[in-house]
């Protein structure tokens, strides 16, 4: 199979390589439903040492920067409670944590979740967190520019490998909220 974006040596429909994914991501692909068929989610094998965006595009092509998204875990605090959420923004932008995220979560304060919380709660590796397979009930905040792309490169749950996902599929994720200006 040829990858829909990028130039990767190994591309496979995600349902055909569940063993390459972390447990939560594999389970989400197994249970996938919605307007975008699971077979349109493509797994590409990549070098784990090149997982971070700047290094990744240096090795796999600078044109992927405009077609890549980061998924980061944030913590919104209000009173004594904390709400964990995921934010999906284009890689060339940063998450508006103190504005859009704080308001959307109804939090007094919002910040990036510590690495051990992000990996412990998601069951995914740092540098590979993906919005596919997040814990039930988590808000998934998605920048509208991500949804508008035909395909988006995002983490696979591990540092090795990425997923190529039709942009509109992010709007169909459980608890997804598409927001203007999430990435600035």
C-alpha cells in the first residue's frame, strides 16, 4: 500500500497491524465506527528516535509539517477537581492553553499535564500520544484546521510509527469538540 501523504517505506491499514499499536489504540481501531472507515487510517513505520516533530520532518520531509498534528494532554483545574483532556493542533502551532482550553474546560487554571500523568492515564508513550484510544470521557479538543485536511499525520500511541488519519475523522472521535483558534 502507498501512504496517502508522505514517502514512507511501510504503510498498512491500521486494522491490519494492531500488534504495532498500544493496547488502547488497537482497541479503538478494533471498535472504530463512524463515517470514515477504519481501513482509511494508515499505520506507517517510522524511526522512534525521530518521533519529535522537528526531527521527524527533517528526516521524512518538510512538507509533512503542514500535514502533521500534535496531541497533547492538558489538565484543567477548578476548585479541588482536575479535568484531563487532549488537544489536537497542527504541529506548526502551539495549544492556546490559557485561553481557548481554559474556557472550554471551564477551568480556573489550565496547563500541560506532567509526562507521567499523560503516559500513565493514556497507556501511550510520550512523544507518540494520539487522540485515538484515549480514556472514555476525556474531552478531545481539535483545532478546526486539523479537521479540514484530507490526511493528517499523528502519533500512533508509540514513538515508533505514526498514523495517517483523514482530518474529518478527528471530529467523529468520542467527546470531540472542534474549535477555532485552538492552535495559535
